[in-house]
């Protein structure tokens, strides 16, 4: 199977953690970002894409990721001669604050600075748990990104937790809540690597144009 995939991740490694600009990595690579509520599976998706277990720290406790974490991934694309590299960026979850309001405000500020000033940001993967209706914070984040012209790919995570029919039902509900009938939503399971090759295709198509 793996040999037939069009887009192959050849390597993945942790590069840097940042809470301010000076800590962003130096290389000028295209960036693809994972965003979503705490515990939705952002870090797990990074591990599933790279196939490196434990590369991004995962926890059943929400609020695990507290910094902007940059991972450098190498990519080989069928019929493309040169290998490509990009940063896959893991963000702290929104909708959760361990230490109260003030911390939440601080958090939003450094994430916001990153999202609004990063010159090589290609698109944001916005993760939503397939079992739940998107919450006001999800819809708010989606609109905030779209208003700023940042392309968003909605990913419905933990798809292994429900059957195919329920997945389709949940995806229609998501489209209704977002108010976009034709919104493309990718079901994903980090546990089973479901949706992985579709996401890699999107990444490959993006990198070809960089
Ligand atoms: P924060 O860093 O706290 O914002 O969370 P996160 O979005 O990075 O979530 P994380 O990847 O740490 O996963 C949260 C929990 O969900 C962990 O217990 C994971 O094992 C579980 N999980 C993540 N993805 C999947 C999936 O595809 N299937 C199943 N069954 N569980 C998953
Ligand atoms: Mg995380």
C-alpha cells in the first residue's frame, strides 16, 4: 500500500517551540498548521502523519500543548524530482484555560500574532471531534481565519469512534453549523490512519505550488 501513495513523508523531526517571534525557526519553509479545541487530536494527527510515535506529546488531559511547536517534515511527491520540506505546526488548543482568564488572553495573543504575521502559512487544518457539533468557539475560529484570507481545511477527528453512517450524519451537521453546504470536511482517524493519504494529497498539491 505505502509504496503506491503519491505523497510520502520521508522524515519528521521536532525543530522549535515558540511563544514569541524570536523563537520561530529560522528556515524559510512553507507552513501548515493544526488548530482546534483542546483534546481534539492535533498532536495525534501530527504523529500519524509523520508515523513517528511520540513526536508530538499527546495526553488525555486537555491543555497538553502550551506552545507553538514546529516540526520539519520531508516529503517526496510522485513525478516531482526534488524533495520538499515544510513545517507542520502544532498549536495549543483553544476553549480551555488551566489557570483562568488572564492566561487565556495571553495565549490568544501569541497564537494570533503567529497566525496573522506568518508569511509562509499555506493553510490551517481546523480539527473538530466528529462526535460533537462544532461549538461557538469553533465557528468563531473558522470565521476569523476565513475573514483574514487564511485557507482552512476542516478535519473531523477520531473518526474511528463512530461508524460510516454516523460519520456522514455528523459531517452534514457540521456543514449546517458552519453554514456552508458544500464545505469539504475530511474524516480522519489518527488511530487507524484513516484520511491520511487524502490529507497528504492536499499537502503535496500545496507544496508543488510553493
Ligand atoms: P491539546 O494539546 O491539549 O490541545 O490536545 P490535542 O488536540 O493535541 O489532542 P491529543 O492529540 O493530545 O489527543 C487527545 C486525546 O485524544 C488523546 O487521549 C488521544 O489518544 C486521543 N485521540 C486523538 N486522536 C484520536 C483518534 O483519531 N482516535 C481515537 N480513538 N483517539 C484519538
Ligand atoms: Mg496537543
